[in-house]
C-alpha cells in the first residue's frame, strides 16, 4: 500500500471537511500574497516615485500633499507659486536642474500635467525614448502615459478636450467661474503627438503637455503674474539641497520640502494601516490552523480502527505517522498553491484600479521573497497542527480498540 495513495483516499473520503480546510488555507494565503504585492508596490513607488528631485517647492500647506500631487498625481495641489521663482532657482549655484509643473485639469479622470520636456531626460535618462511619435513642442500638443494609451485606446493624432478639476466629474467650486472655464475647455483641444513607454511610475497615468496650457485654458495669467503648481529641483549636492530648502522655505506663502522625507511620511502612515491588516491576517492564519486541526481530529476519530489495523498487520511507525501527518500536509499544500495563485490573480485583476487611485504599480506576477516565508510558515503550521491528532491516534491500543 503506497502512502500517497492512502493519504489521497483519506482526503477524498471526507470531501466537505477537506474542502473547508483547503478553502481556509487558500483565503489566508491569498490575503498574505495580496498584502505582499501592495507592500512591494509601495516600496518600489517610494523608491523611484520622485527620481532625482530631492527638493520640491510649492505653496504653503501639507508637505505630503505637495509630494503626492507632484510625483504621484494624487490629490489636490496645495496652491500655486510665482513662475518667476523658477528663473531665480535656475540661477542658484546649488541647483542642477529645476522644472516647473502646472496642473488642475483632467481627461477622463487622468490628470493633465504641464511640464517642460527636459523633465523626462532628467528623471528617466536619455535612453527612455518615446514609444511612438514625438515630444510636444507647442500649445495643445500632448504625450500620454502608456497606461492611458492602453486604457483609453489613444493613438497618435487623436484629439480630445479636457475638463476642469483633477477628478472626472468634479463639480466647480464656484458656479460663475465654472461656466467661464467650461467654455474655455470646450474651445481648447489637445492633440496626441506621442506615447510614452512603460515607465512603471505614476507618469504612466498622466497626460503631459506644455507648461503654458494652464494659463491658456484658465486665462487671467500673463507676464509676471503667471503661477505654477510646483517646482521640482535636482540639487547638485546634498549640502546644496539643504541650502535650497532653507533659503526658499523662508519665503512668504512658499514651502520647500525634502521630497524623500515627505514620501517617507506617507509610507509610514500606510505601513500603520498595513499593520492593522496584518492583525487580520494573523487571525486568518490562526483560523486556518484550527481548521486543519479540527479536520485531522475528525479524521482520527473516524479512523482509529484503521490505524489499529495497520499496526496489527505490522506497518512501521514511520508509515503510520507519515499517513496521518501527510493528510494535514496535503490539505495545507493544496490550499497554499490555490492561495498563492489566487493572490496573484487578484493582484492582476485589481492592478489597474489600484494604479488609477493610488499611483502604485502592482507587479502581479512577480514572485516575492516574502512568499518563501509564507510557504515555509504555512507548511510548518500544517505539520504542527497534524502532530497532535497523529499522536492521539498512534497511542491507541489496537487490541483494546477491537475488544471494545
């Protein structure tokens, strides 16, 4: 009698209980895998979410809000700063590169961002060429991120009109101003002249155009009165970054932030939320272990005579132990395989939704280091949960059992 065949028949003999045990392990493993995918996406997003721009300047307000809006295109801007500040920064000896950004409009819920073309080479390197078309050069020309191109089916030469606000369907704060800007939007048309390659950052979900689009669409800004949403700064040195932050952070209605610190603060907040989910995960793991334990206890109570018979016919201690523990291990392994697969499939199906709302890229088919720990830990729990029932069954006196 082969032990694998015996274990498999024992599992099939109690289909309902075996299925519930497998399901509990599957749900737990899937939840852990999805949390690992989100954590990995958060770490990667934080690592390359702002490129070399160690300092960011914007209007007074929340530093985290400024960083999220500038680099992740999430949330509303803190306000505007004078465009003249950009010229002053570019003359500063501590500044290597500086680029202004304007925002405030959207196309089908995706942000329209005004940015100088040099931004892309500075952030991604000169080797990141456009996947199709050419870089924008005049008012109304745009390039779109790879996610937008695939989601909305945009091609070179397509035209579209934007809407005011950073979210699709956002109502105007003031009705009179909204009516005037709505007319501007209906009159102003954008043309797709290029499509970006996958950059695996939030820029994949943005429409980029010339810096002056916001002034043309919203009007009322010319000459020295022009304003921008934020200014992205690549300092020459770390000491230079400190100098820039100190100097320009003292200006009225202007804040200068360390981008890395602002992003780290956001990550810490998210980690606290992830910690709460981890508690739920631990509870699920405990319930899965209990499910395995109950399943095996029920199996032992059903098959005490089977175990006794195996001992009477001379089956070795190792054979009996392997058959009892192997059942728990098999149920755990089946649930683990389905759970890991379900977690990755769930990440794949939700990747677009997560990306559109958070700017985080889920590498849904990437096998993460944490999954090795998940596999080892889950199988370990299966073995530990199986030892007690197996020991209980083996200790039964076969002669006394048959006499009774």
